[in-house]
C-alpha cells in the first residue's frame, strides 16, 4: 500500500501525535510491506486559497505556483492518506488547513446530490483513496474536544475514513510516562496491523485507544503542578 502521511504538526517528527502515527505504521508494516512518504506541512510552500475558483473552471490549474501541485499528484498516486495532527482551537493547525483548502482543484463547480447532501463533482478520480485521521490533544478527555475536527474530517471524506483521537497525547513525549504510554502504543500498533489486514479497526480496540491513559483528574493535576 502506498501511504501518504500528511503531518500537520509544526513540531515535525517530534510531534506528540507522530509517536502515535509511527506506532500505527509499525503495526501496518508487520502485516505487509508499506510504501510510506511523509510530508510535514510546516515545511511546504502552500499559499492560502483565495476562493477565486479558477481551478474549478479550468481543469484544476491553480493561480498559485507553489508546492501544492506536487502534493496533489502525490495524493492521487497514493492508496491511503494519513492525516496526523494535534488539536489546535478544536481544529487542525493552520498549515494543514491551508493544504486542505488547496485540494479544491480536485473538484469542479458542478455539484450532485449524494444521499441527503450535495457534493462537488470531482475533476480527478480519487475513488481509490482511503483516509485516516490521527489526532491528539493536551486535554485529559475526548468529550467536547475532538468533535469539530472529527465532523470536519467526516464531511471532507465521507467514505472510507477511519478516525483515531487520543487525549493526554503530550505524555507520548515524556519518558517518565512510559509506564502508561508504552502499553498504549502497543495497542495502537495492534490497530495498525488490523487496519492493514482488514481495512478497519475493531470498535473495542478503538475505544480503548481513544480513552484516557490515566484518570482525568490525575492528568490535570500533573499538568497544573508543572506550570
């Protein structure tokens, strides 16, 4: 499988969520060989979309001459898009949002009704793509934190999507927390194996992965004590 990892964290490889993503990819590689290419959005030259819609009228050509042309080619040449990012203001970091906005050339102005909503008709064939979101946050709970990012991802990629949200993710970068993060990373690796083998993750395993690693009150006390 050809996997394009789109890392939205400004911390690049040192990102808390990259620890999670690497464990997931390790699990996938245990199941079968994988062709993995990583893009750090913070290092890409991606201009902001101006909403001129030129790309939607002229066959997908954008007015900006930057790195997005090559990125769009990588997207269409991949089998799985793995979006890795920390939660910023209940959404994605700016550099990743800029990339998402600039995928507009894949769509045309024409629209069609799909189920109970309207969608733009594609200018390119991306029906083969699968989508995976791995998102971490610094709060100790998942409730009322990830919902906006999850909904945006589901609306952007209504088919073939899988979502992993991990609270307390800063502990992934804390060596002293290995007693709880190491077992969680093993579960995430297991999820990667399942995904590579079956194309999905068992709900019970996903629920365990997305639960707090330590009690919420204890995590909050640790964070507040270190301020």
